[in-house]
C-alpha cells in the first residue's frame, strides 16, 4: 500500500489543525502517516548539508526523537511512500536562520513524489489563527521582535478571531475562507494581484519575504495549511465538490 507521509515541525498544534482539515476534505480517503520532526527547518538543513548523499526520508527516520514516530517509520522503505509533505516555520529569530538556507530547502523539497514538498508558515504555525478582518489580513505583518515563540503565540491569540483558534471547531466552510484569504495574500506577495489561484512555487513567497519584508524588520503573516490544500486539490478546493 502506498502511503503519504506528513512531517510537522511540532507535535501538538500542527496535528490538531491537520486533523481538522483531514476531516473537512479527505474523508479518510488516503493512507497517511503523521510524524513530528521535533526540531526546526535549519537543523534539518544542517544535517542534510553535512552529507550530500543522505536521503531526507532516512534522516527523518534517524533524527526523530519520539518513540512512537520511530515505530511508525522503522519498517517503512522510501518506495512505500508515494508522497511526502513537510510543514515548518520560517522562524527568522532562530539563531541558525539564514535566508539562503531557507531558499535552499525550498529548492530541495519542491516535489512531493521525490524528496518531498515543503510548506512554510510565516512566521510560525500560529499564523493560521492570526486573522480577523480578511481585508486587513492581506497586509498583516509581524515585527521581527514579535516573531519569537512566546511573543507570536500571544500576539496571534490576541489579534486573531476566536473562530480560528480552536482547530477542532474549524469546519469545511471556515477552511475555505482561510484558503481564499491566504491564496489572495500569497498571490499578491508574488505578483501584486489579489486572486485565489493555487500557488505552486513556494520559493517565490519566501523570496518576497526575504527581499521586501525582512529588510524592514517584518514578516508578512501567511499560513501554510491553506496553501497546501490549494496545492493538493487545485482551485476546486474552494467549492463544494470535494
């Protein structure tokens, strides 16, 4: 049986939101494995860059600190995994953060059927709840000093609408609202046009963040899961047929 592997940076919040979107869109129609890497994208970069021949799938198996995840992956071969999706945070405050590292990882993880496809939350997973007024969200940013873990968790909880705070309460309709808002914002970042088309090139989003926002001491808030859903299903994800 072919499986889809979903790799999250964290253990808790990411899985709650992913289980919510699964319920809304997948209806148990895919065989998936969810694991937490329990470290950030820059640690993964560090390990991969130390050995050019190292397979990312094997590295994820080796470095995973959670016993339950090691058990899930132990007997799996790469050829048993049809697709790999990775979800990590930008984390510009991380001491290992480097713009080129981020771009290198997006270049490496750019195909779900090969090394895997990477989706970045800007600045962190909590971006998904950092939305209230949808028009204002299109220009919503976080200052770099606000992007550190506890700071951004508090900020996103304070200024986001409570409807997005509890993943278990987000139904299909609300997910479609989140998808539309994040697609419009992502497309504006890379093309200057607000449209709800799926965004295929994740590197273009990162490049805009690095070129236009980081020099101003900001990150443009953008959530990874809505972008993933549009990438996976295409534009039809915004309609009722899924």
